[in-house]
C-alpha cells in the first residue's frame, strides 16, 4: 500500500532540521550541480513540500526579490528549487506545488519569476508563465551587468503588473548565480 501524499506549505523559519536536510538531499538527488549557494537562494520564503508518508518527494520555494523593469523595482516572488523525485514525476506533484506557489505570488507579490531548465520550460509555459524575450541583466555591486546566458531561460508570472516581455529585465544582486 502506497502511503498518502500530502502537500504542506511552510515558511523557512518553520522547517525543522530534519525537513531542511530532507529538502537539501532531494535537491542534491534531482540536480547534479546543486551548490550551497543554490540552496541558500531557496531559503527565507515559503516552501511547498510534497510528502509521501514520511518521505519528501517534492519541493518548491518562493522568496522575495526585486526585479528592475520599466524604471522601477518590482516586489517579486522568485521561485527556486522546484524538484520532484524522478520516480514520482508525471503524477501531478509538480503542478500541486506550483498551484501553491502561484497562489502565494498572486497574494503577496506584484510579479512572479523563475529561471527554467530546458526540461522544465514547457511545464511552466503550459501553466501560463511567459518566457522573457528581452535582454536580461543583474544589478551588481559594479552596476548593471548583462547576463546573456540567461536570455530565454527566465519566465515571469504577471500577478499585478502588465509586462512587455521584449523589454530589458534586471534582477537584484545575490551571491552565486544571479538568476
């Protein structure tokens, strides 16, 4: 008998040590190149966690960032660390986590954003996320720097802001990968 599947939503502050360890282990399993900085980027916000009994099989988080667009900084729900165990994919777990994340974005932010892998891009597009077509940059300590490697990989979810996806978009600074 398969254990019941449960979606739980929690802030980073409410995750116990065991849950944090389970989430990091899941991300290390799903992403070959997961770094400590990538893990750090996923903390400090809300987490959608899919449990199958006592086993964590899915994780996604949304953290606050600022995106520069149209002459101002927008309060952005930035989605990080979306992962489902390989043997549990295509069962709706990613969709249930994204339903929760999108609800958080719609209720708390002006826009949502994420950096998609090639494997995840079609999933986000099918959910109504828009691929950013304009140039991407990062606001760094040295000023605004182009992040051309990210062009075409950034997706936005217009919560309260109409967006022209052909314009320039810049993210706030953080250690590690800016997007």
